[in-house]
């Protein structure tokens, strides 16, 4: 019997092997053939509602999402529109709470990211949710509590449970309308926390001090509209960025005692009025603002600026801060004392590369020495380092024009000057007049570009 010869398949011919078809028998279902770990990774990238719906695909998908990594955002949990139209806000929040309960009870995998927001004050199971999250490896948590209008000011803060304070996996925490009361003496709190954002949160000076001493890994801290603070003393070996905005009126001082790695200090205008700021131990500080002429005083090392209208003085510039590269100042420009403060600030920071100026108010009738800037000699930062200058609130005021001309005439390495102008002034004739006043041909730097932008307020790195 002759031997059977194996027929060689021609190149380009299709295989006769069976191929799994998708629903409807059209396209092959290749995703279902992927390993479970890879499909879990895919599910972790989907919103929670879409991830849960995959359990309807087939038996291979039925329970896969319950063990996949889950990024939970409760703000997207809504009933269909035919139900929500007839529901009150409390009924909608009750439905959302039941949905969160169901998700956390069914899902058994890791929950590295979670955004919890809603009316939680009347819900007894919120502490349980947070405890479950700490057991599921939560790393990034946003906990925003809306409060009913019936609550008084001292009742609108939700106490942060102890289970969250001692969570070792937490890296980023954002709190709103919460309360951090006295921290437990042991175990340590927030041992691995790097980023902490608190808005409308109540805490005392002592709690703030204990928080910094416990959070050895903390790098970025933001306090927005927080209550209960009077004197902030910052001692943190790893802190790199501190943001303080919209503080309560009772706060009187901010003292940076020992922050060897602090590089960014951002103060909102509304947090500065009558505030005393002392920066004693921040050798790496590169970005600072806003410095406001309404603040009570500013001390940079051995140099003290007294901002009070009754006693505007600047001590001898015994300390020059060479580390600072970016400065933002907020000025009124309505008396000669403020002019001197601005001039001395430039002298204090010889390595300044970027200067932002926000004009809060200006009254030309109070304009003092009209030739002040013409008589001023250059300073180190203008000779060697300043590359960017921005002035917001520019309306062609005499002092603003004189100050801009001074920067242009002395800035040897200046690359760009941006003037943000009021929309009421934005006319072609006015723009041409400003360009003529600035004498654009008389610039120390041949590469400088002057740009007029329609807009009053400056949106920049100091606004975040």
C-alpha cells in the first residue's frame, strides 16, 4: 500500500481550525480568550457600571469584575432619568448609598482609587465604607461631604474615622467639610501619605502640628478655607509644596520653622490680610506668592518687611534669598510706601527668573513720586536672571506704565512681558497709545516680546 503523502498547505491559505465566534456569529471573540489577569486589567480601566455589566457577557466573565482592581467614583452612580425626575434629593442619595453598599459587599478585589461625594451626615454606614476601603488597599481617596442647610456652621464638619487615619496604603487624600480632631497617640497616622488636600475642614493648631510630625512622607499640602487655625508652624522634613488660601479671619501667623525641602509656597490673596509670615528654614524655596502689601509683615531670614500702612519699613537686606526663582506679588500701588516695598522685594531675590504682579486697586489721584522708577538703579535679578514678567489688572495707570518701562529698560535678559488688560479698555486706539507710552524701542533686551492680553485676572501656577 503506497504511503500517504501529507498535502502541503499553500502560502496564504486560511486555516481550517475552528474559530470562536462572538455573539451573533460574526466576529471572533478574541478578548474572552485572553488570560484572566489581562482581562482584569482591562476591567480596571472601565467605569464601575461598565465593568459590572461585563458579567452578562458569558460564564467566563460572570464573576471576573468582582476580583478586578476597581476605581470607584460614586458621583457617576445615578438612576435612570425616568426615576430621578420624580425623586427628591434625599431619595436619590439613599439610592446611591444602597448602590455603594452593594458594590462594596460584592466586589472583593483591590480598590486603589475612590471618590466618595454626597450627603453623608445622615448615613450610619459611611464609617463602614471607609473601613472597607482601608482593607482593600486604597491609595487615592477623595471624601467630599455635602451638608444639609439645616446644619449650623459648627455642625457641618464630618468627623474623620480613626480607621482612615491609620491606613498604611493611603498616598493621596482629599477632604472637604470634614473634621480632624485630636489625633490618636498610637499607632502613627498617615504613615505613607504624600499628598493631602483639605477644603472647608476644621482642625486646630495642635492637630496641624501633630499631623506634620506623623506624616513623615508628606510632600504636598493644601489648606483651602479651613477653620480653627490661628498660628501655623511648619516643621516637616519632606514637605515640598504648601498652599494656603481663603483662610479664616482669625489666623494671624504662618511660620516656616524647618522645611529643608520646601520648594513651593502659595498664599491666596484672601489668606494674607493682616497675616504675619516668617520664612526661617526653607533653603530650597524656589516659588513664593502671593506677597501682598496688605499682610502685616514678612520676614525672610534676617530681612523683615513691615507692610503696615502706619509703619512701612524694610530692615537692612541682611539676607538675600538666592534660591527663589518665581515670585508673585499683589499690590495696591496707592502710596510711595508700597513702591519702596516692591523695589526692595526685587533686591531681596537676586536670582529671580519670573515675576507676576497683580494690581488689586489703583487710584491715580494718590500717585506720589512720578519719577521714582526713573531714578532707580538696576538690581541683580534684572541684570542677570529675570526672563518673564506678567502684570494683571493693567489699565494704563501711570504707575503701572512707569513700572513696566523700568522692567523693560533694566531687564537685560528679559524674554517676554505680558500685560493683562481690562476689557473696558480694550480698544485699538488705547492699545496703540500704551505701545507708544512703553517706548518699545528702548529695551535693554533685544529679544523681549511685549504682549497685551484681554483679561483682568491672572490664571497661573499660583492660582492652583
